[in-house]
C-alpha cells in the first residue's frame, strides 16, 4: 500500500506562495476566508496588506522548516474480526403469531 502525503503549498502551481493554504491547514480553517481578507485589505491599504502577507509567509516558512509536515494522515486500522450480528427478538401476541402490519394502498 502506497501512502501519499499532501504536497507542499510552496511548490504548488495554483498558489502564489501558499501562505493562506498553509495557514488554513495548520489552524484548520478554510483558506478562502484568509484570501478574501487579504484581497479586501489590498483595496484599503495595499502596502500594509502585502507586508502582512510576506510576514505571514515568513512565519509559515520558519514553522515548516522547524517542524516539517506537522499534520500527517493517520494510518487506517482495519480489523479482520467480523462483528456478531444478532437478530432482535420479535414481539409475539398472546396467540404466538407475529403482528401483521397494515399495507398502504
């Protein structure tokens, strides 16, 4: 069985630097929210937003160098034992016949 790990966000083709994706993976939130916040910030203060993006990128880079791939997928444990399936006892009437259910027309 081959185990695949998620790709490094810095080397993906569909991201600028992968900062929002990496922060989303680390803190378990949707990275689109952070991308929207940075996009909104560009209209308000472009210089500060770009500086904040690169600062967050430096933090992510240092954290990934110190602790590479912090969230590896856990291996799947498969048990071979079959669970015991027991039939539930059916309630019986006084004359020991099963209850008849009405049929919809």
